[in-house]
C-alpha cells in the first residue's frame, strides 16, 4: 500500500533553525518519493543512505588513521585515537562540503554537520573500533595482512548495520541527517 508523502522542512520538525525554507523546483522535495510517510516515519532506505554517507567519511578517516598508526608501529590505543579523530574530521567535512555548496557560510555549515553527524559518527566509531580491538591480532597485523583489512571491513559492516536503526530513529524525529536535507538540491 502506497502512503502519500509530504514535504517537510527541517525547521518545522526540529531541524536547523537558521536555514528557513527554500523553495524547490516543481516536483522536487527534500526526500525521495516514499522516504517519509504522512505520519513522519522514515524509511529504512533513507536511514541506510544517511548511514552510508556518514560511513563514507568515517571510513576515509578511520582507514587513514589505522594506516598511519600501523605504519608507524603505534600501539592500539593511540592508533584508535587517531583513527577516531580523523573519522570525525572526514565525516564532518563530507557533510559540510554539500552544505557549503548550497551557499551557506562556514559557521552554519559546521553547525549543520555537527547536528547531522555527531551521534552517527560516535556510534559507528565505538562499534567499529570495538570490533577491531576484539578481533585477535587485528590491530597488530601489518598493513599487508588480510587479517587487518578483513577485520576492518567486518568492523565497518557491523557499524553500518547497527547504526542504521539509530539514524532511522533520529531522522524520523527531524534530527541527525534530517537537518541536512533542506540544503540538498
């Protein structure tokens, strides 16, 4: 059964207060058809797309941090700290890139990125680093090791699967990645 969709601005549902509503071309809404129903429920597809966007930035930073720490022979904890820090930097940067493209100032784009991605990145970082620390030998394996890369891929998969429901819940309440939608064309 197809439910009708409606057009929401993030502002009406707790989104970013500085953005206001921008007119969209005819037939264009902030959400793809079927993503948000009339009762404000968020689809799994929307949540998965938001999580994948967040995971992309996290993965870039995480891999870079793991590669640097492992290449320098650092112990697990400093390597994890670097990977987490870079995951946040790259996660926020990816979101900010799109928001800045919409013509807003840097400070507003940073606020939007912080509101959109902080919870998602934090959950993913806790999960994927926990997996990396729990897989025997994953952190000690060299960069040429399949154990390292296989463990990292598995860690990302676990983080993705367990973060999608959290993002779905956040988006359905106008929080998390929902605050970015008003800046997408």
